[in-house]
C-alpha cells in the first residue's frame, strides 16, 4: 500500500477518510458515530455453546449477539487434521481470548478468531507461533537478507511469537525495527495482564479508531501529506505520529483553503461516482457493477471500443476492465463471491492473459482477493474477504438500491449548515428537505444537531418539503422572529 495523500474529514456524525494512490481515490473509509467497527478488538470471551455438527462455537463477548468461532479459526495455524474437532480445544463455559475478524451483521454475531495478531507500522506479531516472515513485495535478495539479519538480532532469545514484516518495512533501519519489536511486545504484555484480571466477557484491547489506524496502515515512505479539517483530531493525530512514527508528524496539516475539505479537493465527486453502477473504460468500453446480498455481478461491455478485429477488441476491453475491476472492488469494499462476465473471447491464450491481468491487478489489495478462474460458462469467479460493510451499504443503507439513505442525506445537510455558517455567519439556519430526511434529523441525528448548535452558537430549524427528491436538501438562513 503506497498511499500518497490522506484526507480526513471530520463532520457532524461521521468521519470520512480518502486514500489517494497514483492520483486515484483507492480507499474510502467512513465511520459513523455510534456505529464503530469491532474488527481488530480483542476480548476475553466466554464459550456459551459448542456445536459439534458445525464444528464451531458461540462465544459471548459483551455484544448483543454472541460471536461465532469456527474450528478453522481456532486451531493453531498450519495444524490441520481430518479428525480435528472443536471439542478438542474448548468446552462450554471456558474463558478464551478471541479477536474480531468481521463485524456483526443483521442476525449474525461477530466472526471471531482464536489466533490473535497485533499490527504495528512495520510488522505484524502473532503470539504462540515462531519465525520471521517478510512481505513478498519486499524485493531484492540483499534487502531481504538485511531485514532478516536485523530481526534476528533485535528479537531476544526466548521470545514467543512470530513476526511478519510489512511492505512498509522495506526501508526501515535497525533502530526502527528494534523499536517496533519492543513496542509490540510491550503491548502484548499489557494485553496479557488485562486478560488475567478480566471478567469475561470483557474487551482487553480496542483497535485504533479509523484515523489512527489509517496512519499506521498507510504511513509509508511515499506518503506526502495528511490533511485533517478538524482541529481537535488534527492535534491528536500529530501527537500519535510524534509518539509512534515521528517522520510523519510534519506531514499532518490543516487544509490551506477554507470550505468543505472533500468539496474543495474534488473528492466529493469521486465519492458520488463510486455509487454509479456504470464505470466507463479508457477506450470506450464499460463495466456494470450489480451488488446483491448473495454476490456481486460485474458485466463487461465493449461499447464504442475498437482495436481491429473482434477478438483483439475483446482482449483490449477485458484487460482494461481487469485493471478497473481491481480498483473498484477495493474502493467500494466489495466482498464475498464476485462473478465477472468478460466479453467473450475465442482463444484460450487470450482468456489466460485476462486471468493473469486480473491477478496482477488485485495484488495491491490489502484483503488479498482470490481469483479462482473461468467457469465452463465463461464467467470468471473470484472471492474477497469481508471486512465491514461495502460503500453502498454505508451510504445507501441498502446494497440493492444505489441511492443515499435519509441518514446520509441528513449528514450532508449538516455539513452544508457548517459550510454556510463559515461563508455567511448568522444566528440560525434552516434545512429544507424531504420528510424522511427531516425525520432522521429530528430523531437519530438529534444529538448530533444539538452538539452542532452548542459548539457553534446558532440554531438549526427544519422545513419539510414534500416535493423535494429523496437526496435533495437546501440550507438557508433562518429568519429572525419579529419582536
């Protein structure tokens, strides 16, 4: 992951983070107040049921529903036997240390693992294992040997745990890795102490919130700037960087221009484009993305593309589509089963070329999609690990409907109020919007509205406009009452 710029927009009710790589928006992270992710959290849980039929268990972690732990996520890594049973590892009533892999959704509890990992800037630590592994993206025999030699020196004899050096460690010095090992082992020691004192179910380690996790995960040497538009968060990020990654502290700044951060930088348009099911390819072809609860179907069309004969046009369009599909599934956070209907090709070697192109293109995706291959019907199957809801689920509220939910429009309206207040200060403002949007502002977002009023010293009023579209709103200065 070679992020060049990170834009962090802290707005009423939510935090949005845009990651720019090679001058393209590659990741959009949205965290809404009261809906924070549990992924990465570590719990001292309590086993409430062991299911022999499913070879899985339910583990209470203090959430509304118990988490789900399969035997595959419990057994030691690499230790797999055909007669392996979950009852060999745990029993009902046991206390167990688990980590969240996937958030709860609908009627399902969180997906858990018993193989805890701790992530640092340069490395990932797995207790209970042993060895040193380097990211495949760290190239050069000399460099790999240098890093292996450093790690062999800084890891003290008797240390229990395995280390994986991340791609960003490719240019790390001895002191960087020595400090990284020290910090991650101290962190693990603190977790163990909290685990000993914990009364299950209890959280013993919370994952960093998205802005800080973004710095950790994307804070490589290619990172040029981190722009944050909220003063309080900006100060916290600079302190975090000063403690954990001092070389990034000076790159964290406030916006130079006034106004809404994403709008002034052109990111808002890119966010809207990420909801459009149709993506046009450079040579005139297109892909159509249809997201459903069961799977995501992607259709490739040649459109106006032309490259000589039919076969060559199909190959050119499909290779362009392969690159764009890799970008779109990461940006939209599409997961589960994905099926791609490429333009039909007669030659097997051309089909193989498209397969290889897609595999290379998804190589930078941190969730490591698995490209299975073409079926007998000529469809390409691939899978991608789920980590949180897709962009469509967050913004639209329903993956089958590519439109913004009332909550999303309400939050946009509140950002509009702040932008209007900055441009034209007044004693109060009125939001005119469709009934569902006003209902959300008065209900689910009422606390957010009160916080804005208190912090900025103005009042926010509402007016229902039945003729407004579901995604439309207007912010106007609220007229003063006659004396």
